[in-house]
C-alpha cells in the first residue's frame, strides 16, 4: 500500500433503499486490510463509530446511503476540530447531494473505484467543497442537525406523500420527491393546495403566511430545477413564496430555467446569505426527514465546509 494513502473508513446504512436490508459492501470491505467498516444498528451508534474511526486515524469517510444517512453522519460529528473528508456511495432514495458534488458510484463497484484512486496517486483525486446547512433549535441550542436541503410549507406535504404516490405509479425513488413536489405545485395552480405555514425570517419581522420555503447550500438540484434568486452573497440559497402564491406558473417556468428572481410585489423573496432566523408554526423537512421547530423556532445557517472526494 502507498504510504501516502488516505486512511479510509466506511459507514454503511443497511436500511437504505438500494441496500435492501443488507450491505453488499460488508464482505468486500472485510477483505481490505486498509479499510475500517461499520454498519451501525441505529443513529445512537454513530458517535461511537465516528470516535473509533477518529482513533484509528480515518481521514476519509465513505458514506453508503442517501441524503438522510449523510445528514445523520454530519450531525453526529463533533463541533470544532478537523472533520474527515467525505466520499459518497449513493444508495438512498434521492441522493440529491451526490448529484451535486459527485461520487465514485454506489455499492462494491463504487468502493472498489474509490480504493483504486486512493491506492494510486491521491494527488489525482477530485474534490468539491460545500458548506453544510445547520439547523439549531432556539429552545435547545445543543440540538443541531446538519444537512444540505430544507423545505417548509407545501414541501412538507409533498415529501410525506411523494414516496407512496410515486411507487404506486412505478416511478423510480430517485425522482419521487421532485415529482411529488411538481404534482403539489401543479395542483396549487387550480387552488387545491393553498395551505400555508406562518413564517418570519428574522426576530423583528411579524410572521406571515408562507406557501413554500426552501433553503440549500448545494449548487445544483435534480431535473435542472433551480428556484433560488441570485441576489445577495453567501453559501446559503433561500426562497420564500408568500401565500396565496401569485403567478405560480410563471415562477415555475422561470425556476425551471434557473432565472427566478426576487419580486416582493409578487410575494417572492430570496437570494443568498449566511444565515436566517426562522420562526414557523409547523414542521419542516431536512434531507427527507420531518422535524418540529419548537416554540421559539430555529436558526438556519451555513455550517462547516465539507470536503467531498469523487471519481
């Protein structure tokens, strides 16, 4: 083995959609003397696994799972210090992050490709950097969730129903949430989905009804859809559509072409920033998981930068 090889650890989610209850990586990884492998039984096991990997000098962490698995891994990493770099072995439902930052592919083939690059010349590895998206509960500051995509308003209902709706029509899981969201927005054009979340974007602002709120630190979404106005600076992109939505069809068309701008006259706000204070009276979604904000809302901010390696 090249003495300069980055020490690799693998965390496999045995429950991910593409793993069908077992990890095909386990046997292959066990035969690799330079790979540390773990398939935690649950979220509570992650801190111990990560601590053990750190003790063994793991500098590159391969995550076998989807966006939710990556969210739980990042949320379990200790604040401060040096985080390991991440390599994605996508096996989840949407794999939105992998579509943006790249991967070596999933399963044994992906891990083999990653190892070939590590055992060759690590200087030839390709890297992408993204700020994580941190959600901090105001009434429990020690509670932090780190992911890459947050949605509220009608996005919550779209996420909850997308899986069953897509599966009943034979649609692949990778497009379920995107198509479920498109279905909800289309129905909204005909007045069938105007439920709103009460949302304020700062401590001083009064809560207003919001049809849809989205935020991400990614630079690309699936199907070419990019609904975030370009105004402002910072790694956090956000969009708020006030309720009831106005000229929604035109906004959808502009978002599909990546040309949606902020327009307060049409109830459309957004841009780029480093953080927002959200007070909302209903649930929100982070990378596929539904959360409750608590009485005092949450802080949304750009978190630590994650270094992704891909083939």
